[in-house]
C-alpha cells in the first residue's frame, strides 16, 4: 500500500522561532564534537542550542578576575578535602 502525498506541502513541520536568525558560521571540529557529545550524554537535544546557551552565558556572565576564580576553586577544593576526611 502506497501513501498519497499529493496534498502535502514542502517545508518544515514547525515554523522557526522568529527571534532566531539563520547564519552560516565556521567553528572548529573539536568544538562541534564537544557539543554533540554533550547531547549524546544527555540522551538527546540539539547541539546548536547548547552552543547558543554557552555563548549567552559568556555574554551575561563575564569572566571573573583570575584572583577571584582562584579563590573560588581553592575554597571548593578545600571543602572537598574536608568532606573526604569526614567520610574516612
């Protein structure tokens, strides 16, 4: 039995979000692969959305000064060390 698609329309099933712009961009292969792997680990999704989210976070939360970042990392590591000692 064959399907009749004579009344079908070409194009996407869902209309694209008008707030989004279609562009062509060249990214390094390892960057694309990183985001595709994140989608696989999550069990699905869209790597382009992850890239968009990463860019948005970078814009909204500018990098901290190095000293502040180091202090944060040291506090986290000291906290992990205390936690591990308490478990022993």
